[in-house]
C-alpha cells in the first residue's frame, strides 16, 4: 500500500507521501492572532476511476501552495468557467515540502471545488487527487502558472475529439518565444527536453496537429477515462511527460501539438528538480526511441542536432538537455540558391497585448506577409526576443525596423537596417554595424550617407493595397467630414490644434485626448487596424502630421500611404517630396487659414479619378514592392560572399 501511495503522490507513505506543507513556523501560521487549524498528513487515495459523461469537459487547475494562498489560481478558474467547463477542480501541491510540513486547509469557492483540503507533495499527486472529482468526457489539465487565451479550452478539447488523443498546448514565454512545444526524448532514460524551446512562435504554429513524444509542461487535455496514473517525482516536467505519454500509449494514439496563440507560462513552471524518483520514472523508456521529434522538425525543414546540456542551467544537477534544430537538406539548398531565406524582422514593440497597437507591429505584419508572398520564411521578433540563443543560428537575414531601439546585430545573418522613424536616435556607429542600410526619409539618407561615407538607400514606408484600397463609405462611421487617428501624450498635436482653431467639423480617435478637445470631437481611444480602411474611405478629409525630426528629414508617415491608397484626400504638414508623390491625394498647409480653406474646398477629383488614383498609389507603394527591393539587395550582398 505504501508503494502504491508513493507512486501516486510522490514519496513512500512512511516518508510523508502527502505532506500538508512546510513547517508551521514558515507557512500557514496564525491569522490575526487566531490559530488556524492544521491538518494531519492525508494518505487517503481514490483509486477508482470516475464515471465519465459522454460529453463536456472538466478543468483541473493545479497550483503551487504558496501561489494558491496568493490567489494565483483565480484567473485560470475564471477562464475555465467562462469557457464552459462542467466542473473546475483546484488541486494544490508543493514540491518543496518537508516530511513534517503542515498547511492550512485548502477550501473551495463558489466557482470551483477542491481535489481535497490537503496539499499534495507533487504535481502528480495533485492530479491524482483531482481525478475523483471529474465527471465529463475530457479533462483539461492546466497549471495556474500558465495562462490561456480565450478559445484555448475549446481547441484543446476539440483536438482530443473522437480520436481520443492527448492534446498538448504550445506554451510561450513572456517575450513571445516558445517555452515548450511538447517534449522530446534526446536519448532513453535522459530527462526530456522542450521541443522548439527558444524558437519564434511562428515555428510552433507550423506544427499545428503534429504528433510529438509527450508534453513537458502542465497544460494539456486528455480523455478522462484513459488518464494514466501519475508517477512519483518532485520533477514536475518528468511527471507531465510520463502522464501524457502513458495516456497516449494506453489509447494507442498520439500526443498532438496545439498552438494556442498567447498561452504564456511563468518561468517558474520550468523549474527542474531532478531526483531519484525522476530517474526511476524515466527508466521505463530505456529501450524506447523518440520517433516523433525528427518528423516534426522535418515538417519545418529542420533536422535535430545532437542533444546538448543547457548552458544556462545552474546548478549542474538541474540542467536539462537541449535539442537544437539545424537546417535540413532542402532548406539549405533553397538558402544557397537564394530562393528562400529565413528573415527575422526585429521591431521595438513589446510582445503580447502591450505591443498590439504599435505602428511597428502592423508594419512588420504587412512586410512579413509581402516577403512570404515572395517565397521567403519570416518570423517577427519583438524587443525582448532580438537575441534568441537557442534558435537564432537558423536565421539568414536579420532586418531591424529601426524605431526606438538600437538592436544588437545578429551574429551570423545578413544584417539589414531600415530606419522608419526616430532618425535622430541613429548614430554613425550603429549604421556601421550593418551590411545594408535603408531609410524611409530620402533627405536623411542622402545627408547621412554624405556625412558617414556609408551607403544609405532611400526606401519609403508602404501600404497593403489588399486592405487599403478605394471602396464605398462605411455607414458605421456615419457622415464623417474630417478625421484624425492618432494618440497624444496629453498635448495638442499641431494638425489637431490647427483644425480646432480653424473650426472644421472634426472627429478624433486615439489615446490621451480626454479633456483636450471640444465636446463631441473625441470619438474613441482606438480604431482597430482592420477598420482603418473603411474610416479612410468614409471621411471627406483625413488629417495627418509628423514629428519635427520626421518632417525635416523627409520621413513620410505611414498614414499618408494607407489613407491615400484608400482613395482619401489627406491634408498634412509640409514634408520634402510629399507634394509630388501621391498624385494630388495629399495636400499640405502652412497656416490655420490655409488648413481651413483646404478642408472646405475638399476633393476636386471625380469618384472615378479618386478610385484610379488610390489604386495607382497602392500599386506604386505596396509592401510587396518594398519587399522585392529588400530581397534583391540581400541576394546581391550574399552572392558577394
């Protein structure tokens, strides 16, 4: 009996299999002077499998005891309830517990039950305790250290489906690189490695539906009736790998990878506590080979390199294997012929939701789409992932879209700089580090090239004519006269200030305008990028302006290209070259009176002429054209060796 308890809960019973926490002097002590009840060691065990319903899903939220007391499980519980879970079970554990540990009871709440009131010594024990509470056909197991986006539960459950597979979530780190895309087994009896660890999320997206060896982070879904018994070990990642692989084997099925978008794991979820129990748990794979990792990487055109130790891990006892990917034969051939290169687009925007409304984010997406249309492979790296030690060796081109950040150059790729904003931040020393240099400001490019002796080619910003093109007005915006879209830092932007003084019928969207504008002018803090084309088509006039350094050096705003390609009439401040570039779609002003008259006069072109003009601008200034320029230049440099 003691052996069975130890197998399920992480220690032989005599050694404190289900300890209820650390010493009372360090955790779970008195509250407001009142002694909190302590629970004895709980060695109870429900070994019978629950009676599962033929449909629906339950969610087990495992949570470290310290995090449970801080309420870290609540977001996961709320998300599970919102997703339609029939039962949500919270199960607490503590892999750091000592044999004499005690805890305050784990109590349920209105939106969840608890596996039991005691704390498990291992993650596997927490899952085993929760199993008795399950009533549905499928269970999603999620640690509270992992957050799931809306729709994630449904995707995991659907992947399990009628084929009764184990659905393994792709989990990212906060910098939007892959934390784990399932587990790889570098060699029999060795600790598992996280597949695609440190890769851009785009790589994991390419493995949607691919079979992998197992999961190694606690976020997966499986049929309730087939959920295997957890193994005993304080090494959670070994326990997850065994549970998911054992379940798939019992089903004669696969562990299938499911990219979920912004599913993020706290770094603590990767904690490795390799022990003798983990070694015993891995020994069952002594004669087994990983038949999944090589085909999965081959799907991406990669080959698995020989496993190595994680150079970042410390101390040595806690290091883990790393399975690095290398280019496959076809990928190498395409690269050497210059037909398909792997591009890293580096932007200053933050990863995740914080960067969603940055202009750099939209710019990179449009450019990536254009490059892919030319047969290229593209990943986008935000400011925290400009250096990717585990995967950057796969990049052929590193293109920095220079905004706010001076980005470290890539150690092995062709380095390309495209200055699209904030030119005053760029130094000669920075320019000298790059193999190719472009600037969206022709005036700046000419001046700086003369000053430094470094070639800097002009390359204007661009638009995506598939989205920004002429069309009918959108009734959702009503009768829209003069529109401006842009944020402010609690100061009047010049064109908005001038428009208010000129008395034009103005509508403004953007952050920071509260309290600065006349009543009724501020229409909202954000316009979705997908809605901008309709707004530009609907407005009689679109206003635009530039920061002083941008206007001085000829850096034309991206809004000019988008609005003009949509068929709009745009009024902006003076910028060198703007009057001749847009075939009459963009007009400049230098005074409030001139702005008033220009807006009042409005468009003189016929509807037919406006449509033709917008289509011409879209064709001349498309991201595809810019991508072709970049690709041709990179191929020439690489051909020169």
